[in-house]
């Protein structure tokens, strides 16, 4: 095809085999343009662009990097210009376009928040001393076992070495709240074999889907609305409004997406659910799909979660074999199926429109809104995007009803919530509590603080620090908002008086500088200048009023004019740290 401009580099047999295996036979049937190519043929060619990400993963996994020859072959198969494919490959943290030489693997070491205070740098240096190829990068979603590592091998599956035997063995994991009465979302964790559909069904699995089919789509949406369920990914948007918006569309294919790309430093709750109760996510997403009359479901999972990916793949296969996915879901006469799509290390892809761009085979850059995903989402079609925790809550609501769901929590923040507690606490982990439980009570569940707490980071790197004496803060949307902080994605990270906050804030600002997609000026420039100010503070030891004012001005510009939430929240941790006197001394 004339506009591909393939280079002279050639692929190897191994690269071609890896791409072919990943993309399947339909993609290998290359469509070359001729005067006889009709519009339908062009549409089929364009529709295969979404296979670019799986193809890049296949190349990376086979030889440890994406070579020019391998990229040429993938581009020829998918009819994607190599310059565009190269732009996609270089967008992601987990892809390499440089030859790693003789290194058999790359060890990614997390440098963010919980890992930062667990001497991640020292850990990385020890790995390097052992002769390993180390890449220092962003949060790996393993905050409860910091410092964290993630290994990308050559020709072998990706892995998470820490506690590998424990987390991989079905039924061997006992969560901190094991045996606690009143658990909803964590009730099966540690109880049910996560690799067995039969075990899941023995413990109430798929009863919610059966009831959803009996109720019908609109009744399901009405029940979710009555329950007051809001999103658990950070934005807290009413779930029923999304679902109703998609349900009201007609005449076009529809999609539902589980956004499992939890990349917010300090967040690991969704990984916890997917590793230990994967069928619950499949059921919840199926309920959402049938409720809005969508036939296509997607799970976009971060690339650093190999065990979660394997567990979900197994769950999808078993559900499909059992007739719980496919052309006739549970005998309902309705069609719904799920495709698992693996991300490649990009914080920005947690933003719903960037996630959709990524699935479609483009750089994960957020879209301007409107139009909104409920009318113009994935492939330009109506789409509802929900967090895994949200979908599990929806299944609970369908099965037990809105009244039962509201029996705990508060009027404005009903139900339970998962919190990711890490840092300087005795028992880091995921905890489920009723909304309205105080911060101090959640910390007590985690065994209490170790050392003398100086500050607590709420909501992750995109959240804000609060003082150590705010332990009576009720954990609800309304109370945290009134206190000038946020629940965000459920992050609670404790820092004791041994922490150097200037170094910590340098890392947080470096994180946002590196994770900004760069397409809008306020965020691209603002995150860079913010980082420069904090680095300067490290050199001088003081933060003049003029520099603090500059941070506030940049924060205002980013919040006012950035396309997406990254720019809106990138300054929260820095500004709160200044207010609390954790960094700098104005002069």
C-alpha cells in the first residue's frame, strides 16, 4: 500500500509467528488497495487497527523489544503506517524500541509513594549489582508489598516475583479481613478458588445475572439509580446516568468497558479483586452489557498485572464454555461477549477516552468532550465505562436490591467502599468498610500506624495530604470534600516522621511530568514547571513566596484548561504539602 512507507528492515520467522499467533487468521489476510477495493473492504481494513496493541505486545514478549523489522511486518498485516505505529509503541512504558542486547529480562522497579519510602532506589541498585537490567518507573500496583518489581522476559511470560508462590496458588491467599462479617465485595476472597467457575457458582456466583435477566435492562438501571451507586475509580460519577445514556441510544452497536487500568500510585484494590474473584468482574460487566443492550464488552487491564490477566482470561473462557457469554447468555436470547485488552504502562489510559483511543490502536491521548462516551465512545459508538469495584457493587445491588445496599453508609454516600492502605502501617492491604467509617478506624483495621505519622496522602498522587490528627474524618464523598481532600480511588498512604517530603514531592511531580500525554499545553508545561520548582527547592532548601505563587498559578491554569483530569489534579499533593508545612519555608 503506497502510504505505508515501509522501511528496508525485515522481520524474523519468530517475530512473524508471534504476530500471527496474537492477531489470528482474520488479521493475517492482508487487504491491499486496488481500484476494485470497495467501501466495505476499506472499512474492514480500518476496523483492524485495534489489533495494533496486541501485536506490539507479541513482538515485545518474543524478543524483548520492538524491532524495525518486526514493526514493519505488523504494520503490513494491519495496514498501519509505520510512523504511526512507532508513535504508539513509544507512548507506553512497557514497550522498548531499542535493542536490549544480551539482557534476558528487564526488571521494572516502582519508584512511587509507598515504594519510595520503602527504599525503592536501594532495591534497584541491589538488583543492578546482581547484573540485572533495571528500569525505574511508575507505580506497579503492588503498594502493599513495597518495594515492588515487575519482570518482562524474552520469550517467557511476564511475572511478579514478590510472593509469587503465595499469590499464584488458588485458595492460598487469606486477606486481612478474612472471616469478617458483613463483607460484600470481598466476601469470596480467600474463600473461593479463583480459577473455578463451579466454586464461584457454589458461593452465589451468577445469581445476580439470572435476576438481571429476569428484571430486564431498564429495571436494572432503575435499581442502580435508587441505590445511589457512584463510580469507584475516582470521579464518583453516578453509574445509572452513564447506563441510561447508553441504553437510550439505538441503531448502533454499543459497548461496555471495565476500566481495570488502575495506575494511580497507592491503588491496588482492582488487582486484588481480579486476582482473587475474577468471575465477579465478568458477571458484573455482563450485567452492565445486558442492561444497556450492548453486545460488546471489554476489559482494559494494565500491562503490569500478569496474574490478573491470566485469571480473567481463564474466567472468560470458562464463562463462554458454560453459555454465560456468547450468542445466548444464560438462555436469555441475548448476545454478549467480552474481549480482554492489555494496556502497556500509561497512567493517562485510566482516563476513559484515552483508554478508548488505546483500544482503537492509537496513542492514549484523551479526547475533548463533548461529545461524551455515552453517545460517541469506543469506535464512535455508545459506550459505558466503569471501574471493576463499581461493577461488583452493581451486581450486589441487582441481587439484594437498593434498600439492602443503602442499609450501610450514609444518605449521600451509601454502601461500602474498598480502601487501599499502605505506607507506614502494620498490615498494608485492601479493606472494605461502610462509607462513613472514620479514617482512624480504617487505619486501625490495618494494624495501626508504625512510627509517628506526620501526614496521610488521600486519593493517591492525584489527591492531597492531610494532617495526622484528622483521624476522625468520615470517609464519604461529602465529608472529604468539605475537609478539602478526596476519596479518589480509595488510597490511604501513611508517612511517618522519617520521610523526607522534599524528595517524595520531587518524585510525585516527576511522575506527573512523565505521565502527561503532552497534547495540551497547560498540562505539558504546567507539570514540567511544577517539577522544576520542587527540584529547585531541593537545591535551595526554601520556597520563596514568588515560587509558591507560581505553583498556585500553574495549578489554576491546569485545572481550568487541561483536557483531562491529569492536569486538573496534578498539583493537589504539592499544594497540600505546602499548606501543611511538609516542604519549603516561605521567605
